[in-house]
């Protein structure tokens, strides 16, 4: 059974805090993604990584950074959390190849107060 | 940049009726089009996908059609049931590509 696991289901942080969201997959996938999900806006890509130590900006990278030190782990970092980063964050992984599905984590609902 | 537009944003149907969700993509190099279903409080999961060399694919009550010329693809659900109620996302990506671009989602309500 494939698994993408996010470290926290719910998180409450204060404005200005540094926040780490962790994601681990056990499928040996090369590609990993971070999305944020907001009502009416769907899934918006923040960053993705296609290999260890490689990263690419998605559509809304501002205020975020990522780290991929090991193949199975992809971390999303909010350097200084702000209230407009309150959202549901979804991690996903996907194998290499033209026609492969993405597997999602259960999501982390982050509230910044 | 690339984008995927999805309509409608909300769809309400009576149990047993059909539901159709439509998407348009901008990147003409896209050749893989998955559909994901997200039930309330759960993660999105793939329900059906189609490749660009195929015009239609069916899996029981679910079918997807693709018009490459118009850069348009649709999800059709027949004989809807209350358990079909969920948010549905269309997506597009390039073969071997790293990015999957998602539509904004359609919230489907099936009334019993």
C-alpha cells in the first residue's frame, strides 16, 4: 500500500514563526510536490522537486522554501509565517514516466494567528 | 504560464442523473489528463485518467473524453449516487514532465 505521510494533521503557529512541514513517501518516487488548497482556488503548486537537492518554483513560491536532502523526504519551510499562509497544505509524490498518478498525503491544516 | 480551467465550480444533481465537469488546458504539450476525487476531509485520489492518444476512456459509471484540437477534456458520471458527492479536480501534465497543473475543482452534490 503506497504511502505519503505528512508529519502533522493540524498546526497552529504565530505570525513570524519559522514553520516546517514534513512529508515522507515510501514509493521511491523521484518527484515530490507541495500544494496549498484554498476554497475556490483548487490546488496551487508551491514548489516541486524532481531529484535529491533539486527544486523548482511552482506558481506561488513567495514566502516559502523547500528542502530535499533525501529522496523520501520533502520539507516545506515558511521562513516567517503570516496570516495569509493559513491554508491546507498537501504533499504529493509521483514516479518518473509520462503517465503516472500523483499520490497525496493526508494534508496539514495550518493556522497562523 | 500553463493553466487549467475547470467548470462548473459547483454542481448539484439528483441521484440517478448524470454529471458533467469540463476542463480546458493551455499547454499544447500536455499529454496526460488525470481526474482526482477528494471526499470531505480526505486526500485527493485518482479515479480515472486519459492519455493524449486516446479520445475516450470509460470505467463503469465514469468516462472521460479528450478533444486535443480544442484542448478540452471532460468527466462524465452516469447514474450518480450520494457517495459520488465530493470535490473533483482535473489536471494536465506533460509526458515525463515534473509538473501537474490542477483545475480549481468542482464540488459535486448528489441529492438523494
